[in-house]
C-alpha cells in the first residue's frame, strides 16, 4: 500500500543523504592530505613564471598528402 511507498521513499532519502555525506567526507579528506603534502614539499610544485604559448605545447602539423 501507500504506507510502504512512503516508508521506502523515506528510507531511500536517508540512505542517499548518508552516501552523499560520506563521499563528500572522503573527498575532503583526500584534499586535506594533498594540500598538506603540497605545503610540506613546496619545491616539487614550483610554477614557472613564464607562460607557454599554445604553439610551444603542440607538435608541428605536417599533412600526409
């Protein structure tokens, strides 16, 4: 009956909420660990001051015809 549908919908919302909460926690934990690693090892993550142009990143194009 309708009472089962209401019960299952409520249960589904609760389980879905808990799963979303857990995945957000896991992602926040990974982010926190990565930022902590970056903070302790700044030499590994130096950004170059000069920007590369798109032509320097791509290989030269040679048509095959």
